[in-house]
């Protein structure tokens, strides 16, 4: 029973951390590029590392006798994290070079 509760909480925490990572990247679209990393970059990095640690906790506490049910909570955090990395790639490779030449 305790493992199930930890699993549900870790799934929610992963989603929140992925949303924080996406928000940190999104703030870069409203700022000019800096020669050094800003606070948002550090928040993004910390949220990604913490999400990885929470994902490990999720995997350990998951009920793998029902894999489809266990993997379903990972969909939202995975989509949000992919969106954050895609937005970061676009920001660094296309947005900044095109708008700040």
C-alpha cells in the first residue's frame, strides 16, 4: 500500500518538475541572450536532474505486473520534458541567432 502511494506521488512530482523545466525554457523567449547562463538555465538543469531522481523512485515503486497501468502516469511528464528540450533546442539554434544578429 505504501509503495502505491509513493508511486502516485512521484508521478505527480515528475509532472510538476517537467512543467517547471518547460516554464524555465519559455522564459528565455522573453529575454535577450546572455553571455553566461542565467537563473532560468540553472532552474532547468536542477528540475531535469530532480525529475530523473524522482523517475528512479517511480520505477522502483511501480507495479510491473500491470505494465500498461504503470507506464500511463509517465506520459504527461515525458511529453512536457520533450517539449522543454525541443523548446530549448529551438531557442538556442534558431530563435537567438535569427533575432539577435
